[in-house]
């Protein structure tokens, strides 16, 4: 039995040719992956993680080239191979899974045809035999009804199912090396948990070496054996996963871990410390240590001499001159990084936003003749059902749930992008369910929104200053002569300076764009800002800075926030109140502390245990939700969650009551309400998910 | 234990276009003695071992050094490998002892594991020796006892009854006909979490059986 690594990368350097000369993307990357091992590459966006993977597959594109270094796969050099040899290797022995499963699948071909092609083309198997193997592999990745799946088109599958199909396809040829580039980033946390379990299991059974690329340290902790931390195109730390989390050596790794929101028991020990500054662009990297401009321990030597990746006494490797001297435990945040003191007004003043039985149904067009003639029964997507909540002035309501749970519909109904179908919603005495066209400017001024994707919400042709000035003029917030001063004040409020006035959106980083988005929402000095996943597109260090900014802004202006996120630890950090949504219904609502402590709604419990915890010693969680969420067109009878509820068996008769009757609201005290048939005493007795 | 449980998965393989010199280098660098040659879809085309590289002087026009170098530089793995039809293979679903038998009978040191013509693994002597250690759970610490019992039904049950009463956890069991003594079986049992004396005290009381060997094993 040979002990040679499956993949060995040595001193790899890749550059992209541009008109301005070669731009070095990565340099001095070295690592090895043994058979059956998972090696994680982690880092912020733009650090060269994907470039490394592409270099291995020689997918660098026409302007990318490996400058020097070696990539050995199974003892053979991959560089300098002919296209034909590489094609054979990629098909037979190396497989890749990308972030977005929909881009890996051809939308115009049935799943079966795409999967079978791997076997019929590469292996020359007969159609029947290929079908048999595809079904077996789909069963292997726990797809329900594999034969039926083969006949479907990709768009007829959910995101999690699509990713399973992609993984199954990648494994059909039993590859020796599997490269996964952010395989779970596009998935819901519950689906992500199931996919990560699957990856770990397949690796064990098939002995496949896996290179896993992710920005999520929790995913690394859950699946990897060893990990490399990348920063600005260099590997800055390489260690066993347990060592990395217990004793990070490089200041950047330490910073990343401090920027990570955790599900701490109280807000005080879940403080977030962003890393200041940003990753230097490839063309403009400092001469010494690349991390020096952002490091808290910089000395003269760091600015002039480039550190090497050197082995340390504890068996890890770090690229830092002073790794031995740095003690992360002695670290104290610089004054400008200190997180804002936690909110005191938990219940705030009087509620300024209140909803009672708010509903939103989308009519579903039928396609039969009866429907066209208007004779058929009207069907509706029950996107939002009986939402009842109140938000106090100056507080934050966090809304969490899987995709399709109605979070965005709730916000869109409140802001008026969608007309509600029933129920009441009042805000500062205004009725939000009124005709949208009739909303007056006063209401629009008080109610603003921050969107998920800052790229899509800014006009690329206008400068930041113009885009911020526009709402000021439209809504007449300040006299015309003071608009410019007000814009500068707004930019300063979001920690950007006057220098950003004339910049175009493309000259900003993702975090800066989102800051402008927040500034624009604040322009009219609104009472209420609705934030729809404002940080989910951002890196952890940037995310931490923005969350702190939002808390600052809230304290300064007394703004009330409704904050949507799918990340429960982020919501935990920012919210006073949390509402958990499932299939259009709020199933669990109450003060943040109460939501994250027993008794849990079974769905909240499942969400909490699905989060990949950035701690490799945490015991694995075994609560998993079965299958995808049911359709909101015909929501399940009784309790909507009964089809997937892992705790239903706690009720007598296997929980038949859950199918028959709508569950009652149970008051767990302190304003915490749970929509469930299971008595509170039983829920309280359940062991809490370990975090 | 089946072949699929103890074979080396994802073995290093060579494409048919590889030069013999390159293959020789690859085997040397990777410290392996067997290299399957596979075509598209990992179909087995042949097998290389160290003997494949023995040069047949008759194939050379002369023993001139330049002539040899020229010959070698044109030699591809196809020319030196044992072609697939002459390579003994095994299916991953066979038992490990069946594989061992095939290897001892045909004096093979390696069997490519093939499923539907496709190489899914490699079973070498080293893999079998590993499997043997795994069967007796070698690296783990425990007391290894050899019990000799008459070859008749119910004898083994007597032993397991005693083990069960003591609530000892058995890590490995192997049994074979006692060499040179007909009518007896030796059973090797490895037990963890007890001392040698405890094991001897209890197991020597088993009616009609004998403790022939007892030792700490790790």
C-alpha cells in the first residue's frame, strides 16, 4: 500500500495576464492531501482559493498561467500535460463540485440524461447499466424516488436536491480526488447540514481525497482533517483542524475567529471584532508581510521582510515572523474596533410597528381551460399566514427561517412592494395594508429598506454622492443647499469619508457598497429600516464590521430594525426579538435570549443543530430535517411542520393530532410564544443543541 | 471481510500512452511495485510490475549503449505490460480468503480489483497482511487467549456463554482446526479491558476446554 499523497502542490504561483502586466493571483502555495483525507482551504473572497482549485484542473482561462511550482496528482505532474491527457484525468479520476448546482446542470436536459452521459461516454456502458448505476448512486446520496428524479429536469428539483445530483454525478466515476468549491454556500442551513453529513460519509466509504474550498469556518470544523488559511494569494497557516481552532498561530486566523458570530449564551461573550482594512488587491500588495497593514502586532521587520511559511513547535505551519511571541489570549480590541455596548432597551418604548393576522397569498394561475375561463377553483400560494408581532421603538426584530419560509414576503408586504391579502399592520398610526399608490411621502420617509445584494440595488452609472442625494431631494429631508453636507454626514455615519462622494459603485468593495446601501436607507431619517439579508453576501470580517455599524446606527438614531437573515448566529447577535418562520407562519417568537434557550420549538431546535459550529470538538448534532419543505400551495394540514418534525413522536399516538389540528400558541413566559402541540414541559426536558 | 473492504482504493494508474521509462520512474517515486495500465473510463489494459522492466536483450539489434537508449526512449507501457487477458483479477465482492487463495495458488503478489472491466482498486500482498492484522485487531491492546476445544457442536457456545456472563468485550475471534491434532479446534479470542490473570482464572474453568496460550497483545 503506498503512502504517497493523492495530491501534492508545491510552491504554486499563478498570475493573470492583463493589459497592465501580469497580476500575481497566488504564490507559494504548498499542501498535500492524502487518500481519504479532507483538506480545507479557507479565506475571504479574493484570496485565491478558487484560483488554486482551477490551477489544479488547468481551468485558469486564456489569460491565467501557472508561473512556477508543481502539482502532482497520484505521483504524476499535472502541469505541462496535453489537453487530451487532462481531459481523461478529469473525467476518470478528478471530479469537481461547484457552488451553484444550477450552473453545473444543463437546464434543458433531464437529470437522467446528464448523469448517464458520464457513464456512457467515459466508460462505454450500456444505457440500461448506466441507468442502474445512476439510481444506485442517487440512493447513495439519499435522494427519495431516484428513478423519478432521473426523469425530471433540474428546475423541478430543490437546491439541496440539485446539489445532491451534482455530487452523485461527480462520484459516478469513483474519483480519487474530489474538488468542492463552496459546495454548500448556496444552500439553506438545514440542507447544508445534510449535505455536509453526506460529504463526510462518502469520504469514509469511498476513500476519496477531498479539497474543500469554503469561507465558512464552521464547515471546515465539521468536515475537514487539515486546513490551509489563505490570505491575499498566500497560504498563511496550515494546520490540523483541531489545532487551528484551539490554538490559531497567525494573526489573520485569530482575527477571522474573532469576527465569527457564535451562538453564545449571552450577547456579551459573542462580541464581534472585525479585522480592520481590507485584503490588498493582487496588483498592489505590500512588500513585506501581506497582512502587516491590518495586523495588530506589526513591527518594522514585518514591513520590509516577507515571512516564510515555517513550521512551528506545535506542528502547524504559519507565515508570521512573530508567531511564537503572539498570544491571542492577551489580545484586546483597539478602540475603533470595540463593539457597541449591548442594547439596554430590550423592550424599548411603545411598539411602533404592529401586525395582527397579516396575510399574503399569491394567486396561482391554472393552466386548464376551466381556469382560463375563470371557472376553476382559484389556488393560492400561502406565502404569509397570520403574522402577529409588535416591534418596540429602537429595538430589532430578527426574522429567521429557511428559504421559502416567507421572510422576504413579510418585509415586502410591510414596505408596500406587495399588497397584503388580509390582516392588519400599523406603523406609527399609518395603516400599511392600505392602497400602495396612496402612501404619502411622510410614510415613505419613515420606512426604508436595505437589500441583500448591494450590486443589484445601486445604479452603476451614478456616483455614490448622487445616489445618496436623490432620496434627500425627493423626500425633502433637508433644504437643497444642505444636501451635500447631509450626504457627507451620512457617509461619515457609515464610517466612509467625504472621499467616497464621487466614486462609482464599481470602485467600492462589497462591504463598502453595503455601507452605502445602509446610508441611503438612513437618508430620510426613517423610524424603521427593513433589512433583507444585508450581510449574507459578505465575508465574515466585513460582516462583523457591518453588524457593529448597524448597532451603532441604531443607538445613534434610535432606529427600529427588522432584520432578516438565514444565519441564526447573526440574528442572535443583532436582535432583541426573534421570530422563526416556517412555510409562511411564525412558529416561534420571543426575546432573543429565550429563543436560543430551551424550550425550543422543534423547528428552531433543528435550525440550531444544523448550524456548522466553528469548533471541531463540538459533538455532532443528529437532528436533521427530512426532505425539502413542502409546497406553500397546499400547506400540510394541522401543524404545517408535521411532515418534517423530528419531535412529533413525543406526542401520544405518534403525533396524530399534529396532522389533524392546528397547534395552539404556548406561552413560555417573558413574551416567548411557541406554536406547537407538544407541551412546554416536554420541550423543556429536551437536551439543548450543544454550542 | 470482502475484497472491497481491504483493497487499496484509487490506486495510482498509468495511461497507455505513458513511456516505460516514465512509468518506471513513477513506480520508483511513489514506492509502489504494481501499476495497472488503464484506458478511458479506467478500463484495465494491463499490469506493470518490477519484472516488466527486465530488458530482453534479444529485442535489441545490438548491445551498443546508444542503441539501448534509443530503444528505451521509444518503449511505451503497452510494450512491456502484461496484457489484461493474461492478468488475474478479482471482483470486489469476493471474500478476502478467496482472494488470498488465488494469490497463493498462482503465486501472484497483486490482483487488480475489477468490476465490469473497470479497475476499482488493487489488492496486494501487503493489503492481505494488513487485513490479517485488522481481523485480529492488532494495534489495540487486549488479552489474547487461545482455547482448545473438541470439534463438536456446542463447544463454542460454552465459551461465548462464559464470555457473556463476564460481560467482557471481545475485539476479535479466529478459529482453525488444531494443527497436527485431529478432532480439535483452536479458537483465538482477544478481549479488552481485563488482565491476563482474570482471563486465565475464568477461562480455565470452561468444562472440557483448555487454555493453550495466553498473552498480552498490542
